[in-house]
C-alpha cells in the first residue's frame, strides 16, 4: 500500500481547483457506481459544501477533459487528485486512466476523521501513455463503501521544487510529482520514486553537505549517496559515474577498511554499531568508521591495511557540544557535520596510504 501525504504537506504548493462542489452543477461531473453522489453542505474541506458518496458506492469517476476545456494539459501541474474524508479508516484505490489503459494506480488507506489529499503523479502517468490525452480519474472502493465518504476540492498541484540545495561541490535534491532526484551538478543524477507512488519507494532521512541518506520499506532498505559518487545500498558500495580509477579505489577501501587505533583514553572504536556486520568498527551500512569519544579531545591513527583509504569517513559519537576542530597530520579538515542525533560526521581529504594521525577537538 502506498503512503498518503497530509494536507499540511501539500498546502505549501501552488494549486488549481477544478471542482470545489460549491455549485449545483458540480456533482454532474462525477459518475458513480453502486451509490449516489450528492452535494452536501454538512461537511466541507473548503467553502460551503462537498460531495457525499453514499454507502455502497463502488467507484467514482471524473472525466478530466470536460473540466479542462481551454486550459493547457497538463501545463505546470505535477499532481492531480481530491481531498477525501471518512469517519473510519478507508482503503481506496486511485487511478489515472487514458486510452482505455490504467497509467497510474495507488492503493491507499485514508485515516479516520481528517481531510486527506489522495493525489496521483500526472507526469509518471503520462510517461506511460500518450502525453496529450486528458484522461480520467477513478476512485475505487473494492467492497463498496460501508459508510458515506466525502470528496471535496478536485485539485491540480505543482510540487516542483528543491528539497535540499547543498554547497557547490555537494548534492542537491529536486522534487517533481512523486519522484525526486539526487544530483551532483555535472557528475551524476539519480531519480527515485517516493513511498506515495511506490510501496518500495525511498524516503529522505538525512541531508547535509557530506551526504544524503534514504530509507525504504521495500526489498532494499538503506541507501547513502556521497558527493564523490559513493552510493551504498544495504552495505554494498556501487560507485556512481565518475573517474573509474577513483571508483575502484572507493570500492577497495570499502571492502578492506583501515584499522583505527584510538590513543589512550581519548575514546574508543565502537565494534557494535548496528550498521557494522562483522564487528571491525567500520559500518559498511553507511561507509563510516564508528568512534566513541571519551571527552572533548580525541586522537587516533588511521592505518590502511594494504589498501589505500580513500577519503575515509568518521562518525564520532558522544563528543560534547560545541564547535568541532579536526586536523589530519596537523592540517585543518574542512568537511565536518553535526548530525541531528548529536554524532559528528567527518570526511578526511585525499587517499591515505600510510598511518595517518587525526585529532578531533571540541572548542567553545
Ligand atoms: Ca467545497
Ligand atoms: Ca564492518
């Protein structure tokens, strides 16, 4: 089953209302099977009324062409659908049909007692059919509605935008319909479907100048993308486009991690982090060495084990609050990010071929 977005999540985007069920004529545009559709002033998403689908209704269909005369199709719009309300959780399927074919279909469950937008990705639908056909929107209730269901505001929405804009040498995320792209300008661009369009779609969990982290409820669960082209899916590193020699180095250093020797009681290597399958302190799930700080000063040596360590990533937990200063062999390290969970993510520059001293210090 696909996810539904909340009203609040969609309210921020520009939209156009095709039907608001404020006039006597509006219900005429909706054809139903199994039950009547009538104007109802007792409940409304906006204005003074909505459309009530009677108990027993099996489907409700809107031919979009009749609402689209004189307007460009699809124009700027990326999503189409309507707000639905039910006094109990209700499963329904929403479909976009054209030329006798179903081009896009989601099965969702709307929660009880709140207006919920049930919308489809127009661009995804049109990519499967002839782009100029103005199709039909169909809502289906498999066993017929046990109680009435209200529909209001048939809308077209434009959710084209930027979800994250990193630094010039970092990643950016753009959204359009129910898909998003993770891109490093001029290097690579990956497109993902969201959980609204695909039960195995990807959700954005973390964005910062060092990486983007995604999760899914599908067969693949976890993905990280780093601006240098490291893409790690469920612990397996698959480099995105880039310099092939560099890509081979990234794979080798992921598969044969360096040894980390933490000095004295300044901290310790964590061999039990959830993303570390073989307890060597390197979490292959995220491509990061896992270190727990003992205080505001941490010192360690990165010791490559016969394989160069390419831009090693350190995830340091339990550092006190404050600004973090990192040096590698006395040279200042620039790529440092504090994560929401308090951990500090550090990307060391370059390719390390011999034991290398790293100092981490928390200041004021
Ligand atoms: Ca209304
Ligand atoms: Ca490991």
